[in-house]
């Protein structure tokens, strides 16, 4: 009798063990980590005076409204100051850290590690964009770093440079306005230009100069180049639309607006309008509305339990390249309209968060 | 120090800014043949226009012994007001040319506030203007909101980007401000009294000069200039921009110091500041010509300020006991 009882007990223990293992192996439906009303959505970006960032914020707000969390949306602006970006994150985490989701546009490559460490330490959740840090990966023990949405800035640079070279007929001199050179997008986009120039020996790079992503800085530089190189300039390359638009105004002052191809990156409404008018040739959009909202969507899905915890996600879902679109005269009109929520609702669904991934970024 | 050396150094002090400007111009002309052309001269004048307008206002403030650190915020607020007041893509206003005096008036009101806080509340100008500048920046951000307003007033834009008889229009406007400033400085009571206030304020008070009144007027004037400069830059770039004044504060003060105006007040002239502005503009333009990295420009600017400040105080350095 005692032996049967023992066997029964052992079998019962094994059964319970097996069930427990099975339960742990079951994916999907996880525990809700926060009350929905407790979830705080934070969009951390440089500033809000450039249209790219305006749309980042708009995208974030669109998502917050759609998710019923509009009152829990916070915007953090660091005005180009990396220390401030980190400090702002830490100060808001003084309360409710475990239910806070950060969607971050890093001011410079150096802020990534401190912000990820802060999330790990406080239990907050973070999704980062843009910067590609070869030494840092979400799946290497950073359970609160949900994902990194990288943009293949070199591919972007190549795409937009090829548009410029094509518009120039493959011959002539170009001038290049670079972005802040301590950021990955600035370096990689320029590398993309160099790669395209290597394949088109008829096009020469006359001069390059950083203009801080700012049209105000680009204007006098372009003016000086026009004085120095005159007719030799047959194309203008800018690492972002704001600088391209500044160069365009300098061209306008010289009576050359629309006569010399100009390219930029970001896909801001003003640039799209300029492309439509024929004053700019091309831009590349990573879709600021999407970038401003997808991190918040991922975080909300994890916190409400509609998506499993990030440590169970596949690696390529935690660090992937974002699909970009080249905007030229052909599709400018289509992209000029401000998007409605329906355009993104499908991509904010918790089972469809990776719809714009084009491949692993590691 | 022997009389001869003192005389030479004294002469250098007054012609120092001019010598610096000449040296830079000759240097860059030798370095790149494209630099010394009529086309580039036009561009230098165009680039110098906005800083010159700012420097005229700042010269008065520094001459009277104060400092104005609010111009970046003031420019931001006035730029937004200007862009929203003329034909734009956000509001229904279409004030056209009136936009310029409106922006200048907004700047003057901010300047007035600066002056009142300094004289009535006895807050040092350093702090008062810093605070008001931040307020201006905040106002600008509120006005800018979701999208920086784009200026759609074609005549205004064409004016700002265009030339008259081969001279850029903005340069002509700046020259007018310079002439006006020079007139006020040399031929009006405001100019001469604020000079005394800067040199020896206690003496001015004891002599019965209404020091507070003139201080407030000078701050308002500087604000007016900042507003006008903001409108000019906005018309040129085509939008109202919160960052429109970014970097201008340090550049303006540098130009004024290089031009021979002592930071402790009581000396200097708008003409010297004009030379200082030209020197800095030539420096920036020349560096693009020779392809020098832009961060070098800031370093060289700093070096020029130091040299200018040393030269300015050289003849009295033995007598100066207190250096703050």
C-alpha cells in the first residue's frame, strides 16, 4: 500500500512538473504587467522645431489617442544636449518606472548605453531608433530594452545619391552638406554618397561641410560655395531635408532654384512639396509618424500582456532594419497628404509589430 | 612703459579691428583666388547684415556697462510673430511690409521688459536678460507649435533674397541701421548720456542724469534691433524658426568686443562693432573657401576675442587692480 502511494505520489509530481514545463513553454498570452491606465508613454527626441520631429511627436500622439492613453503621453525634448536626454529620462522615472515606455531618438550615439542601463536598472521599458551600436544589442541580457529599430543609413545615402547622380546625367560637380558628424546617420549617409561617387567617375565632390542638420547653417555655406565654384556646381547633396531646403533658398537668391538638382533625407512635408514643384529631386522617408509611434506600441503590447516579454522574442524582432521609401516626383503627391490613423492601426497591432522590418540589423 | 611704445599701442588699439579685418581679407584672398571677387563681396555683405543689426543694438547696451544675453530668445519670438503676421501657411494675416515694424516692436517690448527688470527690480542685467531670453524662447515654441510657419509673402521674400544696384537688400537695411545707430550715438542726448552712464554711473547720477530712463531706452533699442534682425532672417529663409538666433549671441558680443568696445562700459562705437562684424563674417566665409573644418572657426573666433581683449586693456593693465 505504501509503495503504491509512493509511486502515485512520484507520478503526480512528475505530472505537475510536466504541466509546469508545458505552461512555461507556451508562447503568446503573457501576464499583464501593468494596469492599462498606469502605462505612461514617453517620446524622447531632440527638439520640435524641425518638421521631422514634429511628425515624430504627431505619430506618438496618434498612437496614444488610438490606444486611449492620450493623457499619459509625455514629450521629452533635449535641445541637442545628450546629458539632458539622459537626465530627463532618469528624472521622470522617479515615479512609476515599471509602467513607463520610452520611444527614443538618440541625440548622439553616446546616449544609448546610459539610457539602456537606466531602463535595466529601474525596470522601465525602452525602444531605440536610428543609431547602430555594434557593441550593444537588446538580446544580450537587456530584458527591458524591447527593440532597436535601426535604419540602414548607408543604404539611404546610396539611394538618394543615385537619384542625384541620375538627375545630373552622371556628370558634373556636387557639394555636400553633412549632418552632425558624431551621429551614425550622418556618417553612414555620407559613406553612401562616397560609394555612389566611386561608381560614377564623371561626378566630382567639390566640397563637403557639416551644417548641423540646420537650414540656417546651410544657407551661408551654400552661398559661399556658389561664390567659390559658380557653374561647376551641378548638384547639391544634403544629409537631411532641412539643410537641403536651406541650400535651396541660397540657390533661389542666386536665381538657380529648380535649375540644379537637390536631394535630402527625411521626407518632411516641405521637401515633398519642393519635389512636387520640381525644386528638389528626391528624399528618403523612414516615416517619422511610424518611428514616433512603433516603440510606444511595442511597449504597450508588452505591458498589457498582448505580446510576450521581449526576452522570448526572436533576435531579428529585437534589432531590425526599417523599411524606407524613396520619394521622387512620381510619388510625391501621394506622400504629401498627412496620414490618418487607419494607415498605422494595422501596424500597431500586437501580432504585427514587425511589419516594416526588412531584416536583422546585427 | 616708454611713451613711444604706448603711442603705437594706443594707435593699434583704435585701428586694431581694422588691421584684423585687413589681415583676414588679405590672408584669404591669397589662399583662394575665388575669395576676392565681387560676387563673394556681395555674399559677405549679405551674411554680415543680420549680425550687424544685432551688433548695433548690443553696442549701446555694452557701452552703458550692461549686457544683453536675451537676443537669441528675442529673435526666436520675433521671428515667429513676423512669420505669423505676414502671408503664411498657418494664419490669415497678411501684413506685408508692416510685418517688419511689428516684429521690431515686439522686440522693443521685450527690451523694455529687460530694462525695467534691471532698473526697477535691481536684477543684474546678466540674469535679467538670461531669464527674459528663455521666456522669449518659450513664447516662440508655443507659437511655433506643430509646424514652423512658412512665409509665403513673395515680395518680402524676393526683397530679402534680392539686390538693388548690385548690393544685397539686407545689407542696405543693415547699413541704414548702422547709420541710424551712429547718429544716435554721436549726435543725441541718449548716445552721449549712455556713454557717461557706462563710464562712470555714479558720476552720472550725481550730475542729475536720469540714469534709469536711459538704461531702459537702451535695452528697448537693443530689443528693437533684435526684432528687426529676426524679421530679416525669417524673410530670407522663408519661415519662422525657434532656432533662428542660435549662435548669434556669442557672435554678436565677440564682434562688439573685437570692435573695441570694452565689456566694462564707457567706450566703443557702433562703427567699431561694424568692423568687428565684418571681420567675423570674413572669417566664416573664408573658412568655407579654404575648406577648413567648421569647429576650427569657433577656436579661431575665441582666439581673436582674447587678442582683442588683451589689446584693448593693454595700456591700463598696470593700473587695473581689480579684474573680475
